[in-house]
């Protein structure tokens, strides 16, 4: 039984970090002409109204993307930090102008080219229908009501030979922590060069620690951790931070995030925010 609906959380601090990293990874991969395969194992509904009852009930977008002064940040940044933010800003701003926030599938669809392919898995019957509706007629996209963990193993390596995979579970079930470790290790074994992006929540820090230990023992190579928090850890009482674990990130990404994350933290949570950029496992 799936109860998680991303409509309550779209545009929160976790989406900002996740989608910054996603846009940067895709934009870097698109510098090469050869076709790219993008897999979203937990795709969600695709786009979200920031005026919906769900969004207004939690206020998460108001404390997240709507609080960010994107124009001010763009004016204050230069070099790779600026490019990182500019890529994300250009992707989300047209949606924000309509009081909507794009999910990962629509962000990717906006960036990818004619020769690329998107494969989007979503289990929730309502969200998969919404997603299919938003992407109707886009021949680059396959939308499937399917278990993203299982499909990922069947789909990699793809014929395109270049892949970016976003793994973004809701962690409604505790076994998600174990399943993501297995999946990352299996995918890297199948396709060494794939760029694998795994999102994690910080609700209970011990869960994150065991996720990191699991990955460190799994044999995975070139793994980085990027984290952004808006409050100190609260031991199981709500989402205080989130992170992205990235296998084979673009080489410019860690440096750019080291400069940008403190600025985001300053705007989103000046008093109690925190951030982290570190390599967990070498190449
Ligand atoms: C955090 S949301 C995805 C948000 C989306 N990736 C984005 O960034 O816009 C997680 C989604 O995974 C779906 N889900 C849960 N278990 C799944 C599974 N085993 N396979 C595919 N989708 C699943 C949930 O219904 C939910 O919509």
C-alpha cells in the first residue's frame, strides 16, 4: 500500500538539492553528442501545483523554492557555481512563473534531446496516470507502472551505452534502505560508467549511517555525498535534511556545490542549516 504523495513535498529543500544535482549531471552528460538513456526508478507525477491543497497544507514549497532568491543568487555567483545554479534556475523558472514545480521526469524531458530516451517507472496508480498524461505524445519517453528496482536491473546497460539513473524512493518502507544499496552495487557492476544518483532523507541519522556503511561495503567505486540540512538532526521527528549519493558525478560538481550549498543554506535556514560535500569512496 503506497501512501506517499510527492504533491505534499514538491519544491521543498530536498527537491532543490536533488534537482540541482540531477540538472547538473544531465547537462554535463549532454555535452557529448551521443544518445543518452535516462532512467527515473521512482518518477512521481511529473509536475505539481504550488497552489494545491497538498502544497498549501505543508507549506514546504514556501519554505523551499519560493523562499530562494534565484535572481539574487545568480547575480552573486560566478564560474562553475554560477553555471550549476543557472542550469537549475533555467529549468524551474518557467514552471514557477505558472505557480508549478516540475518533478524529475519533466525536468529531464526539458533538458534531453531528440536522440535521447527517458524511461520512467512509478507504482502509484494515480501518479503514473498523471505522469503519462503530462508526457503524452513525447516519443522519447516510456512511462511504466512498474517497480523501479526490478526494472532498473532489466534496463541497464541500455543500447545507448550512456546512462544517468535517478533513484528516488520515498523510504516509506524500511527495506528501501537495503534495496537501494543492492541496486547501486548491481547497477555499477552491470555498467561501470553509469552515473547513479540516489536521494536519501535525514529523518533518523542512524538510517543514513547504515546506508553509507552498506554502500562502503558493497564494492561501489567513486561515490560522493552531498547533503543540505535546514535543522539539526531530531532523531526520528521529521525531515531535517536530505542528501544525494552520486556514483561517477561530473568532475566539476563537488567544487561547484561546495561554493553553492552554503549560499542556499544561508537563504533557506540561516540559523540552523548545515551542508556537506565529501567523497565517500575513491575511484
Ligand atoms: C519521492 S517520490 C518521486 C519524486 C520524483 N523523483 C521527483 O523528483 O520529482 C517517490 C515516488 O516513488 C513511488 N514508488 C514507491 N515505490 C516504488 C517502486 N518500488 N517503484 C516505482 N515507484 C515507486 C511513489 O509512489 C512516489 O511517487
